[in-house]
């Protein structure tokens, strides 16, 4: 059986970017596997910000160029010419919109705005900003790899260290069903699948089981990471095997096709004006409540004048269980009423088609856990063992975690994919150095390399998670500018030097 240099579990953008970076550095004996039965057009739009694009350019300049081309095509797709779409555009065609994301209070007064164009970000931070659908990013990166190096229908069920053979074994099952994932995407996204979910962890015996062997495993299998669960299962980190609810959730309706004229007029005149994306929050009440805990409503409209929204709320998880359709509408309206949102915005939510309603609890793998967080341990590990900080390891032997598998977080700062790309650059650099020094079989050298990866990456991810969960950049313009300088003006030459 072939022994790969590296097996990457997870063929999302971060796993694929890692593979592209390894090949660029001369490591071609790489295999990427994913549990999906086939690559499907799923996922939300991603914002790749200057630090993520810089990391991608350092990984492979060709990949950077192809992703930029794909993002340009995304914003210049041909509009449908069918009669229904033309009629809708004629009735509610919005004016030409600016390329800025606008933040306003509930009176329609401007708080701040963020440019969406590539050039404005490049001028300020030495790199631009692009928006790209998750699937388009995945497809672009996948096509940069040989077809045989990316295999779908390989659901990882176990990882076994075989030190006597100097490799680690991954056991996979090939299945035509999809296992439920309550963490990664919107809760009703499964309606797009043509096969049923299997919410159990049992593997029918008739399914084909395969094993792969590798010198190193890179786990890029998302916030609901199988690899993370396996390597933490019998360790001191067992309580951190699965993601923790962040305390925040989102309720959304991605499309409301028919909007009464009186609602449309106020949305346009008071909130949208010349913008296509507007985030609204009430800064006049809850004065002692942190900004991040205030209900926020993001309105957006597309070129067909269809309006959608995402409402971000601080809610207990049990309040969301079993909620869908009309009950989600009622819950959203109730929370907007508490926050004193205008009548028209509550009306907009009330006319949402129940079939289009979605909910998404946001989860997190904390990079650093402080004594302020209560941990109900199932082992003898308790908060007295780590009075200041406790840091669940991102590696075990020949296995290392990257992206959401290591430090998944809510998307409030749009840094999930960008931090994942920084991980991909860091781990590709680390593994290339392992290969250069021929340290594949030196477990101590591997441990030192992965410790260095964590030492470089963990402090910055902790900073990003703090910004995400507290919203401190929004507290003042000074904090806002400082955050942008810290995050977007990263010096990757220095980072790479530290990794070597």
C-alpha cells in the first residue's frame, strides 16, 4: 500500500490551499480526501481580506491569480432574461449602488462604512479584498491539483498511530449518504441534498472501508472535525473535542421576492439609499450592553432587486431547538421588538416566506481558554489546573489541526477563511522544512515543528477570537483603525522567517 507524505482530511478551501502550497514547495506525494459524496454547489459567500489574500499569494501566486479571476467573474455574471426576472427588475429596480458596506443606526444615520472594492483596500493595506462563493473558491483551488489527488466519498472514521511502521493510518468509509453536521452550515441546507442524512455514528457493514497511510496528517475537516474528536478522545483535551456554542446565533431569510411598495420605499429611502449591504443596530438603547450582544440586522439586495436579511442575536441554544419556518419568524420579530427596531423592519421579517427561513447557531473552538470560562470536566482536569490559560493542543504525534478544526469561530469579523489561509501557509512552510531536513521519522523534530506552528499562530488567533466575541473594534474609531492595522497589515516575511 502506498504511503503518502501527507494526507489532508477535508477538501474545503483550507485543505485544498494547503495541498496547493505543499505542491508549490515540491511535496507532491499528497492526497486530499473529503466525506462529501460529490462536490456540490453549497456554502455561503466568503470575503477574502488582505491578510488572507496575502497568505494565499505567499502559498502560490498562481492560486492567488486564479482566485482573483474567479471573484471577478462572480460579480459579472449574466443576469437572467426570463420574463419573470425582467418584470421584477422593472418593478423594483434599485439605483446604481456604491461599493461600500454601510453601518447605520435605526434612524438611518451613518455610523461607518467599509469599502468593498479591491483597489481601495489595496491602497490602504497593500492588498485587496474579494468576495467569492465558497463553492467557487473550492472549485478554483481543486482545479489547480491533479484530479487523482482529490478524492470525495472518503468519510474518516478513525485515525491510528502505527509507530512501528513510522506512519499514521486513516480509516475511511465510502458511503452514499451524508452524516448530519449540526455545526457547519445553515440548519435546513440538507434540503438541497438528494440523499438522506444519517445522524447516527454507526457504519453499516455493507459499506466499503478503506485505509490510507501517511507520514503526516493535516486535519482541515471543519469545526465538526472527526480528526479532532479522535485525537482528543482519550487525552486531557477530551472536553474540547466538540465545538462549544458561542452564545450567538443567526436567523435569516436569503430571499424575499415580493415586497409591498410601502416597505420597499422605506427600506430604500432610509436604509439602502445607494448601498447594497446595510447593517443596522440600535445604539440608543442597551447602553450597558456590549455592542456584540445587541441584535443586528444585515439587509442586502441583489441585482434582481430581491431583498434578504440576516439577524444576529445573543440567544441561549435551547431557545432555538426545533424552531423553523413561522416559529423562526415569530422569534425574530420578538427579539427585534425588544431592541425597539422600526415597524417597517419588523414587517419585512413578518412577510418572509416560512420556507426560506433558516437558523444558524455559531460555534467556536477557543484558541485560549481563561479562568473566566467555566468548564464542566469529565476527567480530573479542572480550572484549578490552568488558573490563567489552558490551550488545547493543535497536534498529536503525526497529526496537526488547521482552520476551523483548530479554532473555528463565528463569522462576525469575516476571519474564518482568512485565518485558515494563514494556517495553510504556516503548515505548508513547516512541512516543507520537515521534508528539507528529512525529519519525517523524527518524532521529536515533528513535535518541535508543530509547537512552533502553534506558538506563531495561537496568539494572533486568540486576538481575532476576542475581537469576534466582544466586538471591541466597534467601540471607537481608534479601536477600529488599530484592529485594521493589526490584522490587514501583517508582515508575512517576518512570520515565515519565524516559522523556519
